[in-house]
C-alpha cells in the first residue's frame, strides 16, 4: 500500500528562458506546448493545496560534495541575463522546512551549503515564474544538486521526504531540468544521432507510470545526450518513493534540439485535507455573490474529499460570535461537496429566514464554518449525546428537523430533540423517529 505523505504533488518541468514571454517575445510560439502544459501543471499543483513548493535546479551553484540551498527570508530572481531585467520575481522561503531538510541531510552525512544574497539561477527562476504567473502563492525551498553519486541523490530525496512529513505541511516537489541537448545539428551542445534515445526512455518511463526505471538509464547514454535534468529527476524519485505514482506526460517537444518535458509524477490532493479550504470556499462564495451577484464554480479538479457528494451546513458568524446565518442540507443535493458548500453558503447569507440578507458592508466582519455531515444511523433516545452527535427527528407526516452537535446552551438530549422538533414544525409531545450523526467541523482560523 502506498504511504500517505504531506508531499502531495510532484513533477518534472523544463527551464528554457525563451518560454518567458518577456524573454522569448515572438519566439514563444515555438514553445507554446510547454507553456500551455505549465499552466495545467500549475493548476494541478494549486489544487493539491500545497503550501510550499520545493524546486531543485541543475543550474544552482554546484558543489563537489554538498547540496545547495538559497537562504531566506526570501528568494529573488530576474531575467536580466536574458534581456528582460524588469521581469522580476520574489517568494518567501519556508525556513522551517529548509532547516528540517538540512537536519535530515546531516543525519545521513550530507551537507547543505546555504547561498545568501544570490539571485536565483534560471533553472529555478523559469519554473517559479510560471508558478507565480499562473496563480500559485506560497513559500519555497530552492535547492541545487551536487557531483555526488546517483545513489546519494536518491538518498537525499529520501531526506527531503522525511523533512516534509516531519513538518506536516502540504508540499509539492518540482524537478527542473531539460532533457537531451543534442537532438538536432543546430542544437546548442552539438548533435548526436543517438541522443534521442535518452528522451525516449524518460518519456516512456512516464507514459508507463514507472518513474523508477529512469534511475536505471545507462550513464553512457546520459553523457551522450548532454542532458541537464537527470539528477533533478533522481532526487524527485527519491522523495516520492513509497507514494503511489500518477505519472502523466503533459507535454514533450524539442523545437531547438533540446528536449522539454512537462510531466506529473505524483498527485494525491486527497492525502491531506486542507481544513481551511472548506470555510475559505464558503467565504469566496458569499463574498462573490454579495459583490457581483454571481455564483462561483468550484475548480474542475478537486480533492477526493471535496469531489464526492456530501451534505453540509454552512454557518456565518460575526467576529463577536453572533450567528448571522446558517443553512444546510440533510442529504447531498449537489454532485460534489464543493458545490454543496457554495450553494449552502449563499443560502445562509441570503435565505435564512431569521436574518436579512448579508450586505457588502458586513463582509469584513464575518467568519465562516462548515460542518460536513457523516452518515446518520437510527438511534434510541438513550443513544443521544448532544456534545458528540447531531440529531435528526422525523414524524409520521414526513416532517424532519436537524440540530448539529456541540451547540452552546444545548446541554442534554431532551433539549436537543425539542429544538430539532420545533425547527421542523412538529408539535410538542408528538412521537418521532430519531437518528444521530457525527460531523467534521471546519472553522476559519
């Protein structure tokens, strides 16, 4: 069985500066496939809920027997060396994760040399440019590899994985590297008629969902190809060992005699539920509807948790803790939980009969919570516990009422049943059937 890890996404990307529109200008048409694939790659990374991205580049300063890392508090880069000095980028460094990687590396007798006051190399800057351009926001750890053996690079990847899991935040790993540099007579490193075999083996390994076979590629073929991405890929393979592979080639092209591969290695956005994602979605739904009178559409690619149908309640409260609206569903009414949250959040803001509609002036003073209902089970009165279980009451006429668990002021089962019955319009004392359920509660921090 594959391990569950905080490393929720990984992949391989190219780094030709010509992909950056400000650098390539009209020549970007020649790498359009790679540019479009980077947009899709970033979308998947964002959907994985990664809070930090680790990038490893072959063009960071090289040390003979140590790995390197760009030190914080932030990394900076530009494309001045490629005639675009005004195209600049910055991102905060995840110092906690970087320190954890250094500790695990040290315990395995590997050294990480920290680089200070240095601009990012283009092998790091190009992928980071596309991540930022396409909507990713978060921290980074930017690394470079070494002249150590392939086995050492695999082991270093394992150190990274352990550090990620120790830190516990959702992390993505991006291996930057181009494939063969000798695919055409006008290629920058010259031409070798057998160079294409290296690219063919890498692409085939990804298409067959067998990235481990990349480690076995003949060293002589790597040398013949003049590649620059192999060790980056090996570190990524070491970091993802034990995680189920979900390889997919998003793009491969070689317009200038250099192989550019955009590919996914692993993608497990459901491995770690982002507890803030649910109330964040509710907030976005309410604020968009209140300001623009439009209903947002959840992203097409969802985690397993948000992508399955489930009933839920969305609650809006003021920052002082006063209820401002609460609407929910006992049974799923939408195809996915994400769509259920959007619908119930808008209804809580506009259709709770106890309150007027939320106005734009109120938005800054609201906080959100989402209660996802787990499957209900029939219960007797003595089975109820208002702190642990919610209750559903139903009478012979089909009227149903629900009360969530752990409601302030509801101290016993009798109160819980009476309130749920009253909400359903069931007269006091009328017999009811009882069900109980648990919830997973997600509150904004």
